[in-house]
């Protein structure tokens, strides 16, 4: 994951697995990142993320500050896996990231 938070649609990572847009609550606080155009057969799709999902936290790090989420993703131990909390159609959902998936 990478890119410049605050632009409407930015590639995530150099591989372009998806695009994202910040999602704010009524007070303007960042609530998460909406995934747009998750690429078929990408690592994001393989772990269960879909276009339209709003990523709320990664490995327990809330996306109140977008850059922290990217740090959390980079810090995930690929051999251990982790967890991503998303909202899918408004319903909180936990996605287990299996070891070796990223």
C-alpha cells in the first residue's frame, strides 16, 4: 500500500492492486479507506477484499491516520498473517490474512 492520502483516487502500491479514496464521517474525521477497482487475482482479492470495502483497521491499527495503516501493512509478518477490519455494505467484517498471503 502506498500513495498520497487526500487525493480522490490513488493507486495502492506500485503493483496497482486497487485504488482507494478516503472516507470521512460527518465531522470530517477519517473513518477508513474505500477500496475501488480491486484488481482480479491480486493479493488484495485473494485475502478477501473487494471493491467497495472500507478498510477501517489493519493489524489493530485504526485508519484515523491513513499513513499509519500503510505502516501496519508493511509491518505485517507475511509468515504470521494478521487481520484487517473492514466495513462491507455497512457491516463490520474481520478478514483474516493467512500466513504467506501478502
